[in-house]
């Protein structure tokens, strides 16, 4: 992702992503998602000021057209700041659908589905050796929520795993999932050694 001669060079991948290129495959999305860690503005613990401004609005049962437009505006601003904020992606898709902008919502849904697929393709999540790689700790909970699971608790497992225990849906459900945060931590401490 840092080699300008590579087909996975990050600026090229991001341009394709923003141009709604449907020819991007799983490897493209994996390099796009995981490669974000090596970009200058990457910070796994950054929270968007835009999303925080209207947080109470997100959780209302019903929204007016003006409120939906506000959600769209701030979700887009948040995604301009952090393109892999899955929470904001979800709010944007909801608001676009609710406003009848189905085609635009479908484009964003396509992007989100492929980002999730890229994460899930990194392992099974069932043990440390097959842990899912994430670039943001919030994505651990996003993955579990998108799988219709409910997180029960979280613990750090040495040397660099998060284990999120879930409330079981059935006897066959796993008790929890492992997430590999080694690269996330290395990049964070490299950029922010004072922390």
C-alpha cells in the first residue's frame, strides 16, 4: 500500500473506492481496510467531532426529513474524516434509505458489506491463531452487532488480542470472538509514543 508501483497503492485504492468501482475484489478491500493503518492520518482511537455533535439524534425512534438530512450531512462529514467509521456508515445508510435515496444507500451498503467481508476474511475469530484483524477497537463491536450478536464483556489477552464474550443465541453459538490488535497497537504507539 505504500509502493506507488503496486496495484494496491493506497491512494489508487481509495480513489477506486470513492469512485464506486464495483470491480474491486476482496484483496482490494483487504488492502484498503488494513492499509489505512499506514496512512499519515490514521489513529485507531480517533472519534469524529461531527458524529458526537448529533449523537442524541441518532437514537430517536422516528426522524423528520430535516433530521434525516442532518444525519446524512454529519455522517458524510464523519466519513470524510474517518472513512472506516462503520457506525457512521450504518447511520448514513439508514438515513439515505429513509429519505428515499435508495440508489445512494445501496452504494454505501455495498461498500460497508465489502469492508465487513474484508475483516471477516482475516480469520474465523474463534481462537487467537485465527483472530480477526481490526484497525479500530470499535470495529470489534460493529462486527458482533452486524452478526446479530450482543457483546457481554471484553478482556485483553496477552500478547495482543481482544476477546469479546457474547451472549449466546443457541447452544451452537461460540462463547466469544478474538480480535488481533497487534498492528493497531504498534502503529498507535509509533505515532503517539507519549501515550
